[in-house]
């Protein structure tokens, strides 16, 4: 997994351009805040659809929850109007799959009510997303890199960015999905070694049975290896 921005450096406690994955988050927070007792962090990983937080940041999510931090996987849309999988409404199927994936990762799901074809970055949608983030008060939000070939990914990234500009109060980071097919022009400056949580990420993706999860995994395995080569690990 890789992200770009300047935020998770502080989260995982290492400087830019070095390999991440072994630092204790709680220890770093205590040092940064000058506190003897570090508090758990709340992190929102905001994706366009079920399977996006898992494929783009599943290793990070598993790492954080293992360290005692709270992670919410937010999904901008879970259905197209009138579409079904396995003879059931798409929303029902995909929300169930996402809930199962979150259980594997130790995270909690948040589903927004927008249909795939109606998810737009208008003022009404922005108010709903902004109100939810204001209520949750996360320390960190991680979302799609804004240059993305999938319109839902781009919209979610735009909504989160605009909330960040309006509200502040939390750090913002970006993840990549299906690099060069969906995320475009992504240049990470932060890397996470997935070795300890790779199988957890794989199991989380396998929960998305309606989405050909093994094909998603194959694409992301190539991404893992590409970024691993850059970071000096497998």
C-alpha cells in the first residue's frame, strides 16, 4: 500500500522516503503530543464503492486496528438503481460484503445513500458528507487520489477535499487503486510493508464476491510488487 501527501508520516512515525510498517503509532502520538498516555486515533478511509478502501488501503487498515486505533470505512455509493446480484438488490449484497470485509479488517462500515449514477459533488451531497465528518471528528481521512478514471472515485475525492478546505481539524491523505487503470499520475511518498497483513487484506477483498475479487487482487498484487520494489521490500 502506498499513499501520497504529508500526513501518515506523523501517524506511523517515520520520515518521508523511508519504509513504513514497523513503528508504533501509539508511541509516536504520545511523543508528538507530549502526553504520557497516547489516545487511540480515529481514521476514516473514504472510498467510492465497497472494495475501494479494502483494495487501496486494506493493509493500512489492518495495521491500524491491530494497534488499537479505530478505523471507519466509508463508501460513497453501494448500488446502481435497479441493479441486482444473485437475485437480490445490489445495495443489500454489496453492503453485506463490505460489512464482512470490515469485520476481517477490524473496521466499521459507513454507507451513504447515493446511487452510483447520482453521486455528484454538488452542494447537497457535500453538506451530507461534511456533516458526517464533523460528527465523527476523525484525526485522519484517507481517500482516492483525485486523478482517477472512475467518476465515483473522482467525486468522492473532490467531496473530501472540499470538506478538508472548509472544516480542517484532520489530516488528509490519498491512496491509489488499480494504478494506471483507475488512479492516474500517482506518485507516492509514503510506503507500508504489507508482509504482516497481506493475507488479511486478501481475505477482506475475498468478501466482495460480487466483484470478481481475485481479479481485483491480481491487479493490486502487481501494484504491491511495483511499490515494494520502490520501497525495498517484496
